[in-house]
């Protein structure tokens, strides 16, 4: 006779019973729990013991048993669930990765306890993911609150204007028409510009984080651990999170804001160096190439694609999420001055497809395939082959971050990206790589085809 009742242990050690036929659970031992097929002898064996318990989101947990099997448990319900019916929890597991989850199951099978390194690593990863998610929700909430406040203020101003108009009659109409005539089409009023200029670049920090000494101590970690300014905060934070100075700043949103500002400064370090020199010294040491570097023009989507490459992109990320998360960089690079909002949204949405669906290596292949497919046209449009050969023959990138970007702009300039080969800067596939990997891939392409 098939067994109807099965016995399980919950993460807290208590037992409960699950009826496979009725799919009902109970913590009380059923009267017919005994296996009548074997007479009076109980044949029901206890299911594998739970070894690891990982709290996910929305009261869901993952339980890994001693035989390597796993099930999901939702607080407030009874019985194990083989399927995880929660998108946020599924996203957490997706970020942890199949390899680590498989290693956790293997560790459980080999008798590993709760002091195993892989278990500790997964718990830390879950805490970090939840913290980032919370910070993101706070940013979105703050953004929505600001929009609602602006809308209310705008409504109030409109009401006041309406009342004033009714009282003043024709004089009000003349004044209103005059003000509208003074606004150039496509530009905001000076009042709108002032309100945006006074918005803070980063979220206001608690008192302890506003302390400049704490911020400087935290920022010092970036140089100490050689963080990559072309990478994302999600990746680079792992290098410094075990240092005590990391916790001088308690909000991860503030940490990311400071990191993004530092990254931007790395692109303009050459300007800071020149400010420290006397004007006469600058004139004496400035070479022709350095003079020309100021005239290099980035491609149409150069900075916007760079911002996307630094975003924390999840399978559910939308263009508006990138705008909220990287709000400070949008201001620092003055994206709205060159691209309207609709163009930004369309570009980010297209680019997110590649970041969400492809690995960095696969995106690199897409980039290389684009160049190879246009090889003949590109070669015919080159305007400084000698300089390109010289740059492509240098296997290593410059050490300074700003110099890497300058080298990319120089390569694009020699390839006539604003003339004969302008079509490349309009192709979304040209932007599937960040500044650093793009510079590497472009040099390799040129080295192969110009040798």
C-alpha cells in the first residue's frame, strides 16, 4: 500500500506531516500515519534532515537537506513547496547563481555544517542583495514623492494664477501672452533650471555620513584596493566590504553615490593636474597631441552608454530604473543637454536587451561582428591610418582612467566617426561594451586588420 502521509522537519526542528493525496499539512501526527501494509510495524521513515536555511524575500526561505535536496518554505503556511512562487526570491537566487547553489547542496551531502564557507558566503550575498533592493526602493519612493510634490506645487500655482487672472481680467491675459512669447520653444524657463540645479547630486546622508572625515576615509579605499572606475559598484564593493573603513558609511546608496563621483573624477584627473601647474609651465610642457585631445568629440551616445554599463542591471531592470539609480551621473555628464528624454529612453531600452540577455564575452562578440561586417566601409573611411597603427600596436591600456577614455576618443577620431564612418555611432551594437572593454576590443580589431 502506497504511503499517504510523509513526515518532515521544519527549519526550527519541529515535525509536521504532509498528505500526498489531499495535499494538506498538519503539525499533529495523523491517526493513520502507520503503514498498514506492514501490519503494526511503522514503516514510515523520517525525511532527510534540513541542514541549511536561507531566508529570501516576502517570508520565503530555501531549505537544503542532508541529501542535497531542497525545498521552499513560506512563513505562515505548512508543507514544503517544490516550486518557488515569489519573483523577488527567485531573483535573489538568480543573482547568487546556480554554481554556488549546487556547491551548497554538495556540501550538505558531504556532511558540512552551518560553519561552511559556502553557506556563509551565500548568507552574505543575500544580505547584500536585500540591502541594495531596499536602497533602490527608497530612491524610487523619494523620486515619486518629489514628483508628487512638484505636481502639487504646480497645481497650487495654477490655482493662484487662475484666481489672479479672474480679478485682473484683460491685463492678466496680456501679461500671460507676453511671458509665453519670451520663452524660446524647446527650452525650460529660468525658474525650472534653477530648481534642477539646486537638487542634490546624492541622497542626503545621516549625520554620521555627512562627516567629511568619514567620507574621505571611505573614499580612500578606492585607491587602496585599486577599484576599477569603469566597473559597477555592485562588483567593486566586494573588494572593500571586508575593510573596517567600509562601514564608516552605513547607507549603500550613499556609498554608491560617492563611488560614482569618484569614477567621474578619474575621467577628468588631467584637468585637476593642469590646475596645479602655473600657466607658463603648462605652455612649456603641453604637446601638440595634448592640445588636440581637448578637441576630441565623443560619439552621440558615449556617456549614456557608459552610464548603462555602470548600472546594476537585473532581468527586470527598465530604462527608468537606470535613470533613478544613476541620477547623479545623468547630471554630471549633462545628458539632457544633448539627448531628449524620449531618445534616452529608447536608447537605454535597446541597450538593456544586450546587457540582460548576453554575457560580457557574448557582447564582445556582437561588437566584433559589427566591425567585421563593415570592414570594407570602415577601412575606406579611415583618415589617419598611421596614428591608428601606432595606437593599435600598444597592447596595454594607459594606467590613468581619463587616458583610457582619451585613447578611445582618439581612435574614433582617426576612424572618422564624425565623418565617413558616422554610421557606426548610430548603431546600438557599437555601445554594447563599456569604455574600457570597448577600447581593448577596438584596438584588437584594428591591429588585426591594419597590420
